């Protein structure tokens, strides 16, 4: 199945799926996960949060459901980077508190 509107971008962390002219698919999926409510409410909430049309959020969800490993890997990479930044900030704070 093809996903018109999904493009691949290269970057420092490798090739990743994104909405054409928009954010990476994994970023949209995080917004969906953080939105409250059932299916339609999550789509609407993510659309509002990201400034995307609901049809584009649905496209990202459809793509992620077809390629879950690819999207989950990106989310895990983001979580790891956030954890590393948190740890570094804690270490910096301890050094400055001495």
C-alpha cells in the first residue's frame, strides 16, 4: 500500500518518515498518544496540538500502523536523547552546586 503525502527525509539520525511539508510521523504519533479521549478525540487533539489537518494526522496514524517498528524505533531514540539530556542537566547542576 502506498501512502501519498508521506516522504522520507535524511538527517543526522538517519532516514525517517515524515508528512510532506510537515513533521516526522513519530512526532505526530506522540501527539496522538498524549491527546485525551477516544479515537476521534485523539485525532482532533493531535491536529490541534500540531496545527495539522485531521486528515494528515490520520495519514500519520495509518502509516504508523503499517510500519510500527520504524515509528517505535524513532520514538525510542527520542526518549533516549531526552533521558541523556536530563542526566546531563542533573550532573551539571551537581557540579555547579559544589
